[in-house]
C-alpha cells in the first residue's frame, strides 16, 4: 500500500467504529487503538477518531474483565472504517452482523473482521472460503461444522469488500497497513518503531500452525518434526512417517526428543493435540465429539483428557462457564 505524502495537508479525521461483543479480545482492541492513538500523536494531527459500538450499547466486558462503554450501531453510519473484534466464540449471537455489515458496506465503509468475527462471516456465507482467512484455531470449527477446508492460512485477506484477519498479534500488522494509507512513510515507520514492531508482515504471511516454518527447539531436524506435528493435528501422522519426511531415523528422532524435549515423540504429539483440544473445549461451542475428531482422537478422547487434566471434558467446560457467569455477575 502506498503511504501518504509527507507533505499531505491537514484533513478531516478518518472515523473508525470499533464493534465489540461480550468477551472481546483485549489484545485485539489494543492492537487497533494503540496504532490509531500513536498515529495521531506522532503525526501531530487527529488523523483518526474512533468510538466503541455494540448491538445494545452500554458496558461490554472483555475476556479479561476490562470494560468499555459502547453506543448502539447507527442505522446510517458515516465512517470510513468498521473494525469488528473477535471474542473467542465464533458462535456468539453478538457476532451475527449481517444487517450491520450491510449498512456499512452500502455506504462504502471499509469493513475489517478479526478472528472469530471473520469466522462467523465465513460461516454465515456458507460458500468457498478460499478468499478469506481467520485465526488458525477457528479453522477447526469451519472444517467440522461446515466442511470448509479451503480457508486461507494467511494473516489477512482482502476480497475488495471485506478484509478478514487472523486477529491477535496480526491486528497490529493489519492496522499499520491501514495507517500507511493516511500517514507519511516516516510517521508510519515511527509508529511501528514505538510499538517495537520491527517488521510489518505482509498479509500473505502464513500463521504459525498454518504452514510457517518452525524454529523452536534449536535443532533443525526436530524443528521439522514439530512443524509436521503442528500441521497434522486432525489426522495425526505415524511417528515413522514423520521421521521419514524429516529424513531422520526413528531412533534418532526418539533420542532428540528425549534429550531436548524430555519426552517421547508420541508423548509430545499427544500433548500438542490435547492442548489444542483444551483450547477448543474452553473457547468454542463445538461438541466433545467434534473436538475429539478435530484433534485426532477418533475414540477415547474423554478418557485421555481426564488422565491429563484430572477431569472430564464436560466438567472442564462447565467449570469455565461457571467462571464466566460469575465474572459477568460481578461486572453488573
């Protein structure tokens, strides 16, 4: 994207509406607002203005219990950008945004959907998702519920009408690309420097767990094996196949895992899949059976989960729901 000229005259602010749902992700809000705030501070102008919106207005709590005051969505929006934050639950009713998105897109507003908001948009459209992206965690929901296997694995995707983004840390990259449209190159890079964001990643950059090379263990062979495991959660590969693809012997692989990771290849693979399963269990409405299938446990998932976490998957989910309800009651 071409940055604005450093000689650009003072002009009216770009208005941004930030839509939040109950349980919104605070990391994503900070990624949006801090870029806008720094853009204003470092350019010496009010380049951006913003306000928080929701379906019913009033206080909305984040997943970490921070609260923002919101206004109700306008029927005739007059804004350049609508940014919808994720909230760790793609099936949350507050992410039903069809009518709202229609109002904004019809008035030529730029619509940006993060993580679960992007997932919900893809699911509601119910068609090929190849031109969209979402956080890698949410792709399991689209696969299991809708059979959509072609969702992109990039940090962000732009179909010309709606921009979908993985959210989380990628929110900063996405917002810096937006800021580049309205700031001088020097001001934009200074914003990135203040955030200690040394490299603005291109939208096509692959997410971790979605095809990006892994460099985590300090051993090249082990990195390849871990990457293969991360890329094959739903249908686990036999350890012998992983060793063959990594071009190491199975015995050598076992020694490396024991020396560096203090576990066996099978043990590490199982823990990796269970960690992913636990995240789906606590942050989605997928059924226990769907989660088991999405993480490679075609049978015995509840037994394995209980062995590792000390309770059944259903008990773990109910405990999390109870915590959320107590937090919501406290906020009121």
